């Protein structure tokens, strides 16, 4: 019964993956292996069942501000995505309110991998980019409410991106960016309903504020 409820989006498929804490990037321990990075936005974590638009927070409770994202949810429904792991922008600042920044597709499993997508993380990013949703862009806030794809930052560009995000916050007078999240490219999305507090060691968050 529970599996059927998950499959039909009546229950969340997983708790949203929680990264471990790696401290500020300029004081971080060197990483082993291949990693990519994503901006850490200051918003509310939201797991979306795309066909119905139901939303859950990182504790597995239904998001009480769902009605603020009607435009974004309608755009998501036009894609082939089933589940979307997002940052929901609302209330904490005035940038991009009503927008969902989509950074992963939890239940996406490769059947036929597109060329050049050796790793699970990269495959999921290709799926998101082929969804038809626009990319929010580098060091930018959404210009209007909607659903957007989160940028991916190669390891060699991290230092400059880190500084540019801090300067954006200072210029705009708000904490729009909180830092970066590093993700190991061979990491599968962890599907688990054991605990919302379980950390995922293949994702590491680096905040401006330790």
C-alpha cells in the first residue's frame, strides 16, 4: 500500500538529500575524485511530485506555502519529470519570489544513457536540461516567478564563482546566495525514508558563514 502511495505521489518518494557540512570553501579539506558544484540559494527546500504539483519540505511534511508557486508548478507539469528536488524562493528575501530552482531529479534512473553521461549525477543533469525549463543563469536571481534549472559549476571555476556570489549579496543587500554545494559526479541520488536528518556524504555544502 505504501509503495503504491509513493508511486502515485501521495507520499514523498524520499526525504530530500541533505549534504554534509564542509565549512567555507576557502578553508575546505581537499576532495578526492571528480566533483561538480551548484549555488546554494537561500530558500525553502521542496520536493515536488510533478504530475500533481504536491510539495513536501525536507522533513517530509507538505509545504504550507505551496500556493505561492502556482506558475512554477504549472511549468514543471509541462515537462517529463516525475519528481523534482528544488529550492523554493519565498519570504526570506525579495529575489525571485514564487520561483523553484530545480537541482535534481530523485527518481530518475538511466535506461539509455546519452553519450558522454558516464556518471549518475551528470545523467540527471542532462535529463533536467532536456526538460525544456530555462536555466536560471550564473550569479543571477530569476527575473520573474517560474521554474528554473540550477547552474552547474566546474571545479576550476569555483573560486571566482564564490567571490562573485558574495559580491552579488553585498550589491543587492540580501543573502540570496548562501554558498555552494559540491556533488560527487558518480553519486546516485539517495532514496531513503529512514530519517530527514540523515546526511549524504557525497554532497558537501560550503556556506559563507561557518
